[in-house]
C-alpha cells in the first residue's frame, strides 16, 4: 500500500494507464472482459487479490463520462452555460 502522496499519485496513474491500454470496450458486465481487467490490475496491486478486487469494484462502479456530453463540457468550463 502506498504510504505517501507521491506513491499514491503514481499508483493512480498506473491504474489509469492500465485501464486505458488494457480494458476492452464494453468490459463492464462481460465476465470474460472483466477478467482481462482484473488481470491488468493484479500486478499493479502487488499481486494482492483483495486489493485488486477492491480497486476493480471501485473502477467498475464509476459512471461513464461521455466527453462529448454537453453537460459534462459545461461542468468543466467548456461550451456555453
């Protein structure tokens, strides 16, 4: 488990990269694709099964953000209010 802020930031970036590079499209709800995601996260989480499952559950339950959605664009200061 990362102890300091830098280690936590590094872990977050590694997880983000793994998801961007390894998670197949439509992975949520597809058992085979979810296993691919778990396998990508496992080495990052120091081969700790419980930690991997916990992070996976957090990621899986995050809402999908559509970058083209007008409400999302307005929220972040892009486009008309």
